[in-house]
C-alpha cells in the first residue's frame, strides 16, 4: 500500500505544472527569472538542428523553423504607365514631378527603387545645340539619383533624330520604419518650349517600382 501511494504521488508531481520563483505556473515549467546553460555546442552545420527557440512578450518559449528566418522581399509598388509631363524649357528649368508614391514601412528595411522613364521629343531639331534630358529620383525630398540622355543635332550627327529615349536608374538605401515619399521628376534643357520635351507616358519599357527587403531573423 505504501509503495502504491508513493508511486501515485510521484506521477501526480511529474504531470503537474512546476514553478520556480512563482506559485502560479502557467506552463509545465514556469521560471520566474533568468536561464543559464553552461555548456552549449555549435550545431549550425547539422541539418537535423532546424528549430530555433523563440519567445513572446510574456516569455512563453517555443520554436520556429530555421528555414523561416530569412530576408523577406515585399513589393511596395510597380507602375508601368506614367503621366506624360512637359519638362522642357530654356536655361535650367525646375524639375517637374512625374509620379510621387508614398510608402509605409512596418519596420526598418532596405528599399530598392528601379525606374525607366521614356522621354519623347515633340520635334526634330537642327539648331546645333545640345539637348539634355534628365530624370531625378527623390526620396523624402532629397535628390538621390540623377540620370540623363543627350540629343546632339549637329550636321555631323544628323538633324532628324527621332524616337523615344529612356532614362534608367536604380537606388537602394536603409530606411527607418514609418512613411516615406519616393518621387521621380523630369527636366529638359535647352528647349524653347516646355512641350518640346515630354517625360512619361504609356510605352513598353516604362517602369517605376520599389521593393522592401526586410530581415525577419
């Protein structure tokens, strides 16, 4: 009878919740304090060690698969049609906004921006003066990329050049959590009139896109 009684109590204690520094444990083992493991081995090269311990805000410890702890790429926006904007002018005209996007990052991330903006000249030129077509990329109001194409209409190179030019560029930066603005602007010079140089439009190859690269580890 004594043996049976002892065994019964032992089983009850094993199956109960155990608390260390707490009288009200909420899990099988509830430690109200820090944990120290004196001896650990590096198992990073062992395929069977594919679980990583993780805890929530309340200290509940469980695991997540190691394969899920990676960098996550999220598309913020992707545009293939841009508003056609008159960007020409004499001298060095002020850049004109072509497209402005607002993004919100839940946490810090590397943001990658790519753009390919078509530039159309409304006429062929024969004045022999260099024409410069420039596209700007602004992030939070700061010019971070400036890409240009040129049109040289001298007699030696021909005075009847036509077609569509493309200004291409890319940018990557670590941005903080919160809201940011990403904008492309255009300017062309030296043109007699603003409508002689048009940036944007619906052409094959037009792109304005951004991705966020989060580190979930």
